[in-house]
């Protein structure tokens, strides 16, 4: 990290501006979800009272509607609910009458375990496959390995989960098919959840690895006598991984929404199951709470990348000037031969900076 | 992603052919530009040769044609009734009589998969059309108008991208209610943000090219230039994107119908078929395996074709 005071204050300003932008994105995500969920015609209270059943009087219906504040004008509802969110009150579940924060809060832990392990598997398997596919010398082997990620992207994850249960729970009784009682019960669901994400990482990374291997600094490293493995892992992979790291937010969002399917297939408790049930019951406050939760996870992941990125890529300086988007600046730098050339010395640059 | 990369080729081209050149030179450049484009237009024989050199893409196209026939005229492939079962023949494995086996009430699974094609394919098509039309219009306006309009539309797209696609679809379904069409609309809207970004970068690329400037210089109004010149030249990548989105839309639609938000029970939607076989996973593997395999192959074929078209498009440019 920068040592001088001027640099430090610019770092603080940079972090503050990123935090501000994150809050704006969250507010906008809240607004979008409000428009989708409350402005479109739907009648959750009638559904709660038993759909088209006739044993509920219009007066009772009106009372329920008033109780959830659904009878007020949209703008008033929007402001009231936004005010509530700012105070930490995310509303009340229409189906169960419990606070939304409680419903989501108790589901977070099993989902974090599942998504965390899936993240690890996706990154390790995806990156491993990409490295292997670009490293092997055999043309047919390489073609075969490069053919796997498109396959992984095309396979429906709910079907893949059921296939895993069939193979590794029923035919070979290795892992439990459902539940969340043991560590073993985490294995199959996290593999199922990791498949589309891992395949995406492998596709992205093998493409950028192939590009990186054609760069001039690779020839330089080879000419200086570095062996093939060192060039591949130390030089090419380090540079090729940078664009993949900017996808972290997307990956987190993908894993989180993937739990809706995975937790249903494997009958596990968690955010995904809560979502599936809430959609089934048109429980609008819970659905909105989950959308906000996912947007927060996305924003936090992006924030973490923003803070870590300059450490990984010393060409990027922490500056208070808000970049409009992160991605464009990276390829622009990477294509610049002058700045791209010293990239293998990331270690040295980082040491000097500390 | 697009901003710098999209602007660079256009600006570079301008710096090259524009500096010190007369309007006449530029106009000739523009004519040559157009001529080279139309000369590269493929004929049927060149198309055939293109596929002959790529057996995988040819197979993908063939599979998609079969799927299309199954969607339009299901009875040609499977003449039976997808809803009528023979209880005496329930839960039979794949055989010559029942290619995909039978389900718990003796319905022929192959017939159900074939007749379910139109539901899943039309839902995916509606999703792609919704995503492409709304996304393209937003991207076209954004890239063409620039300035404040551009900033507002792109910030809105950024916000939509912060909500994972499946969750956005689920929120829309919560509001609209269940059913095949609602699922399709929800999947389509979830793809609007990414489509509008790609369309915008294409529009910027085209807008800064010489023949657009020539069209402006010869006195055409903005609207005419937009509709007659920018739009036709931006459609190629959008069609490729459409094929690619189609694969993703099939996945999303079948995931949502697997979760039970699609057409109600007896309808043989592909995702619902996989879900229906869940309870018989231990004894009747074919009930989940074969419909799922059909989905995977169709998505794979659509993605393969999109990749082939894309590489050809960039190779020609």
C-alpha cells in the first residue's frame, strides 16, 4: 500500500467514493425491485386469504390489505418502506407474519456454507481446467479439454444435480441425497452449484491465457531461460487471471441465485429454498428482501475486488477520481506494450511499494 | 467493457482515411466499404461449404432443425397423445415401442418430450424476442443519442446487472403470476441489460464509420440514417447474440418450469418433465435423464451455432 500521507488520503478518498457508489447501486436496486414487485398488478393478500375462496368477506380482505400497508398510494408505500429499510426494518412476511430480516437471517448460514464451497470448487476446477487445457502439448487432448467448458455451460444445473444423486447416492451410496446434517451432505450440492460457474471461469480464463501466451513478455521470459511451467504459471496465468477477477461480483450473484435450484433439488434449507417458497406464495416483502440481499452481496464482492485489485495489478493506482466502470481500464492498460512489459515483476513492484 | 474497445477501431479508421482527404475521397471510401460488405455476402454454396468444413456446427444445425420440426409439427415425429397413458404399461424402461420409456401412469415419455418442445421452444423464443427488442431499442437510443440519455440508460443497465438474472426473473414472476408466457417475459426482461450494452457498443462502432458520415454528408436526416444505415449494419452481431441468448433462455425457462412456475401440471414442459421424474429417480432413471439430456443437447447446439456464426462474423470483419 502507498506509504506517504498524500497517497494515504487519496486512498481514503478512493474508498469513500467507491462506498458511495455502492450505496447508490443498492438504492437503485431497491427501487427497481419495488417497481417490479409493487407497481405490477398482483394481489398477495387475496392469495394469503385463500385465493378465490369465498369465505373471506371483502371487509376482512380490506383490513389485511391495510395491515400490510398495501392500500396506500405507491409513492407513500415506496417512501415508508425505504425509510424502514434505512432503519433496518425490511418488512413483514405476508405468508408467515415474521420479520423478513429474521426469515432471511436464519437461512444465511447454510447457504453461505454451500455457496462458499461451490465458489472454491468452481475457481479451482475452472482455473485448473483452463491451465491444463492451454498447457498440454497434445493437440487432440487440448481440444478435448477445451470442449468441456461449453458442455458445462449447456447442462441444466437442476438436471446435473439429479444425475449426481442418481450416480453417487443411489447407484454408489457415497453421499447422502438430501439434508444438511453432515459435511458429506454438502459435497454433491456444491458440485452441482459449481458446474455452470466453473465452466464459465474455465471458458474465460482459457481464452485470456491463450491471449497472454502470445504476448511479448512471454518470449522475454522464455529467452531468459525460464522453463515452460514457470512461464505458464508465474507469468501468463498471473496476467490472464486479472480479467477473471473482475468477474467476482457476477460469480457471487450467479452462485447465490443458483442456490434456488440446488437447494430445491437437494432439499436443503437456505436462502434458495426461502426464495422458491416466497415466489410460490407471492410473498412480496420476502422476495424483495432477497433481491436486496443478492444485490448487497454483488456490491460487496465488487467493492472487495476494487480494493484488492491494485494489489494484484500495480499498474492500477488507487485514485479518488471515480472510474466510470472498472473493466474498460483494464484491457486498455493490458494492450499498452510499455506498461504490459514489466508485468512479470509484480512481486518486485509490490515489495517496493510496501 | 465496450467503451474504449468499441470506440478505438472507429476513431483509428477516421484518423487514417479522414485527414486531409476531400469529401469526394471519403464518399468513394464509403462506397468501397459498402461494396466490399455486399461482395462478402454468402451464397447458398458458400454456406454449404462453410458447414461442410465444420461438422460440429453442421450437426448442431441439424439437431436444431429436428427440434424446430418437433416444435411446429410434433405429431410428425411422435403421433401419439402426450396426455393419454396406458396404466398397464407404467414405468417401463426405454424400448423399441417406447424410446424414452413410460412414466408412472404409462404415458410415453418420448411423445411427451416431443410435444413439450413447442412449449419450451416458444417460451425461449418469446424470451429472446423480448430481450432483443427491448434491449436493442435501448442500446440503439443509448449509443446513438449519447450524452445524458446514454448515461441514464447505461446506469439503469448497471443496476439491473447488480441483480442476478434468475432472481430478477423470479421477482417478475412473483408479480405477474405463474405460466409459460409470464416465465418467458421474465426471462426476456432479465436479459435486457446485457443486450442493450452489446447493441450500444455495436451502434457506436457503426456510427463512427465512414459510410455513415457520408450518408449524413449527403443530406440524410438522423432518423433515416438510423433506420437505413445504422440499424442494418448493427443487426449481424445482434442475430448472433440472439442465437446465443436462445441457449441461455432454454436453460432459464426450463429451470423455472422445473421449480414449478411454468405451465400447470399435465403440460409436458421440458423442465417440468425432469421435475416429474424426481420421485422415481431410484427406480426409473429414464424419467429424469432423457428429458434433461434433450435440454442439454439443444442448448449445446444453439451455443455451438452461435459460436460458429460469431467466429465467422469477426473473421469477415
